């Protein structure tokens, strides 16, 4: 306790460090899709250390014949991966209600995600961390990050203080596509295929 107190007196910036935003590329390819547009979602990234801050974001719009997909990537850090709280912060009441009526699913090798829809659009949403599978709930996120503490690729950076002991970053991925007269289930399949294709590329952004 004496050592910790001395350090905080000598180096008052401890605990108040700035958080680096994730730098999103202007283009991320998806097999079978044409990238039509890409634009930032955050004008001024918040860098002060504080819970549940939106650090950076980028939206990508893709076209495949008559199919359209919009993929919004937002980095929250430090956070606990509560996807429902992100939806509440960003979207209106009808979107939030549709989310609550949605369904959590699991894709082997990828992780958990949630699909839902309103009268016009189908959605897929999940939290992607630097390691492990995707999550939706706080409990899944905490369990996932705890499980990766001693992963082979993460031990050395943590020992060298290059990374936090427990991961507290979430790349919130939010996909959407118009129903275009089709069933929500059919459009959800389109989103699931895009999510499976994009997941490893989004995770590598860290």
C-alpha cells in the first residue's frame, strides 16, 4: 500500500491515462460484397479514462446485387460488453424494443450474437474483443475475458505491461439490412453470413 501511494504521488497521471482510439481503415473487404461507402461515426474521440466511453467508430455500406448491408463498428473502452446498453445509447425506442424481442444465437468458432428485426430492417449485433469469441451479455463478456487472461498469445504482453491484465475493450458490431419484402429469417441469414466473413477481419483491427 505504501508503494502504491508513493507511485500515485510521484506520478499523478497513474489512473488518468488517455485511451487510444481504434484506427479504422477506410476499406474492409467482404467476400462477395462491393464496398459502396465508408465514413467515421465519431468526430472527436473521447480519450479520458472513463467507463463505457465511445472511443471511435466507422460505418461501412456494402452492395451485392439487390442486397444492401450497413455495418457499424464502434469501440467502447473500458467497458463490460453490455450490448443492450449500447443499443439504448445510440438508437430510438422502437429499435430498443425490437432488440428486446430478438434472439441470441451461437455460431461455432465465432461466438454469441443477437438477431432482431422491426417492420423494415433486420439486425445482427455483437461485441468483439481482441481475443476469443464474440459476446452479447455482460456475463458472457466477463467470462470470455477472464478465460483469455492466460492465453499463450496474451501472457507476454501482459507481463511486460503492454496490455491490461483483463481486457476491457469491446468492438461493438451492428449489422443491418432492409427486409425488401422478404422474411426476417431470410435476411438474418444474409447478416449471419456477413458476420461470419467479417469477424476475423474486425478482430484483427485490434
